[in-house]
């Protein structure tokens, strides 16, 4: 996002225009009027990533414009970043500038922070990291009260932890999450909390068991678990499944079963086309669960054709989408058998064209 697009004074106007575009896109599927969940106009982003530019004694965070990708633009202030990241940026930059062990061949800086005030900084290099770097990074981590991860080709050095702890309150209960460095997490923690609350609100009256695809680190899984007898949550990433299992244990949630399967593999299992040894971890066979609700939060590509066909077999579908275009393509199929009962817009990415959507679908009633 070009910083020139960040206009807090126009936030409501820009949000309204974006909501109108997405609502028009999905209008053919007859959703109800959307519930709109705005972001804070500034200090909302819990992740930030910058290239590092070296010139003489200077060292700066830089970004590049889409229309001029070869000219670095120095970043002195990044108002969309969370407050802790904004506080750290100049202090860290000055420390990197003044220490040759930390500065030499530094290529990129990444920040990961949380509402629980836990922060991790990743420093990426074009050189092997030695004992001098580790000593300097350890001193810096202690001074700034952060964890630091140093990365170079085939090397990773962790000072402190390689994850941060987040704490989110949903329906009056506090949930703690481990969010690992370079693993996917929702970037806008305030809007993420609204998404969790919306999904739980519409899950509260439901019964039976839940199948969740793309569960990640358990972001939605943890608060949704209280509304179902059992949850079978699937995810392909090893890092994310490990984090999800740890998060379930940390929050004393015992009715969720995490299985490392892709959406395509889950579809094959649900159809009885393949058997997977990983499903043997379940207390009973998959077919014996009362899986009448499906929750999906897919990547920008949306659901593939086979998964959409499998989803259409569920009585209820809760679909969180980060791409309205692919959501519309999926709804063109799903709305042949289902109606949209609830519709929400979540402004995860202010000042961009991106909009997160939530739709709750239920099977059409036979007249």
C-alpha cells in the first residue's frame, strides 16, 4: 500500500465506497444488508515488513511504489502499524545503523506484534551469522524487550522465542494464541476480534459437529469450539498445525481434533475416495461424526471446484473470504442449494481495495 493512500480523515468515506463495491459484486446472490465492521483508522496493523537500504553511513527502512518498483522510498513513519511497532522502528533503526555486526549485509526487517504487547523482530541477511552477530542481537533484544530471529540462507538463529503471544477476548472469554514467526496470522487484530465474534454469534444456536478447513493456528477454532460437540479442524502447514495443537492445550479446549490434511484431501476423505492414516487419530471414524456445519477461511484463490461440491453437502456453511471475487465465483455454485442468511464486511486492510467478507449459508427449504 502506498503511504500516500493513508488518509485517516477520509477513512469513513473510503470504507463506504469499498463496501458499496463489494455489496454490488455479491448482489446477484441476494444477501441481506451487510453488517459492517470498520478498522481503527491508524495503528491497526500487527505485522510490518521493510527492505533495508544502505547508502554511506545511512541505513533506512524502504518501500517501493507500484509505478516505480526500482526507486526506494525511505520510511520514517508508518502510521498503519501498531503502536508498539511504531515505537520500535526508529530505535531499532538507530541501533542497526551504529552496530557493524548487526548492520552488515542486512537485507530486510520484519515486525510481528500483538495486542498483548509481545513483539518479535526478524532480521534477514545476505551473509552467514556468527558469534559476533548473536552477541550483538542478544544485547539488543534485552534492551528493546523483544525476541529477535536472525535469518540467512539455510540459517535461523533465535534470540528469545520464535513466536509471540496474543490474547483476544471473544464472548467474554479470553483466548491466548502462539503466533509463529513467518507463519500466517491475521494482520489486523482489532478487526480479527470482530470476525471471531461474528462467527461465534451465528454459531451459537447450532447443534452437532463442525468441520473446519484451513484452520491455521486455530484462530477461529478456539472460540468456535464452545458452540459444537466436536470440531474436526484441518490444515496442511506443519507449523500451523503444531501451533493450533499448542493453542488448544494452552486454552484447555478438549473437543477439537487437529488433522494435517489439505482441503482436497478432506474432500476425498468425505467422499470415501481415499483413506488417510492421519484420520486414525480421531476417536471414531469420520463418518460417525454429525458434521452438518462447515467453516472455511480459504486463501485468496477461494475453494476449488471439488471442495465447493463437497461444501454443498453441508446444511450450513460459514465462509470467511479475503477475496470477494473468488467468493462470488464460489457462491455462484453454493447458492444453487443454499441461501445467504447473514452477510458481513470486515475492513482488515484499510486504504486498499481488499475487503474481508463473511457469509453464513443455510440449505434452501424445500417447499
